[in-house]
C-alpha cells in the first residue's frame, strides 16, 4: 500500500499522504509536541489512541466532517479539503495561556470578572489563533477578516459551530467523569460546505478528572498538559521562549520513560472512560 501513497508532509504528530483516489491518509505517530516544540522521545501507543479517538468523535458528533474510514490501528482515511487557516479554540475554564493573556489585557472575559485559576467561565469563549507548524498566535475577529483568512459570515459560522461542538463534547466528558476545559478544532471546505476536519483527541483538548478538580490549583490532566507542566516546572518553557526571542530554534529535551509511560497510560484511561471501549 505504501507504494501507492504520495507523501505530502509530516506534521507535529501525524504523517499525511494522498491516496490514488484523491483522498487523504493520516498516519498517527507516537510523536508529541508541546509549546510548539517537537520531541524525539516517542509516547507508547499514543498514535493508536489518537486514531481511535478521532474515529470516535467524528462518528459521534452531529456535524459534517471529513472522516471516511479507519485503516488499521493508527491510520484514518479522510476527504481532501481546503483547510481554513485558523485554529478554532474554545475555552471554558480560566487556564493555560488564557491566564497570562488576560493579565496582560490582551483578552476580555465574558462577564468582566476576576476569576481564579481553573475556574469555569460564565460562558465558553471562542478564542481562535493563526495556524502554524511553528507557533500559533491568537487572532481577533477583525484581524482574521482583514487578513482575508475568512469572511465575516465564515468567522461567525466557525464560532457558532465550535461552541456547539465544545458543548457536545463537554457533555460526553462530564458523563465519563471528566471536565473538558478547552478544545482546539480545525475546519475546511469541501465545495461550498464547511466541515470539521483534522483530528480530535487529547492533543487537542484539556481533560481533567472531576474527582480531583479544584479551583485555584494546577489540575491533574489526562491529556498532554502533563508534559507541559513538567516542562514548565523544569524551566524548559522559559528556555523555549528565550531561544525564540534570540532567533534560535528551541531544542527539545529527552523525556524519561516514567513520564512517557504515565502520559501513555492517561491517554488510554481517558479513551476507555469516554468511549466505553476497552483499548
């Protein structure tokens, strides 16, 4: 089958090929990225979990998407789309990069309140970014329109659709005993239709166990936030930022077996609890 594939590109976590019929094949790898840095240390079973999660969400969510079928344990076939060049981020909780951006006055919260870390927002907010293989940057509605990334009507459609997808996924996570704190989605066009694309899994959202959720604290995470927290605690997040500011490409450290295995375990537990399917 490999001989029939046309290699297109290698992304942060998946390799992308074009099939002879014009459809696209995603091969989910065990790679991981954080703070827009790719790591060489593989996370066991990660590609397989991401593949299964993508299939689950595409089949479950009541919105048009590009999924066609699953090929083996770590590949899916999807329809070719013209991707829309913004990342559609929905934030339901005061966490992650939102905190510093709010402190810096770069973003306003729905009710003008002063929330605590990890507190639920009064209503989820649409907080899109540019789309980049290196470093995504938050973008306003007006900037997205002025830069011709989307039309006003497309932006408003993406905002409404993203908020609805977040709502649907929040309910599914809640039933499984998790808090879905935020979510990143991608959309594209097939003809005149805008459809949900790329993939959806623990690389695209923050997932917290309800049993240990506590406002004002760093949350236990069942997504790649575990890696982000380790990097921040060990000074790597600042080093990455300093390197970029100095015009240098950040270099990822080697990850320990313990961290990789724990990350893998949490991905698998999240999959089993949310889908009800044994991995």
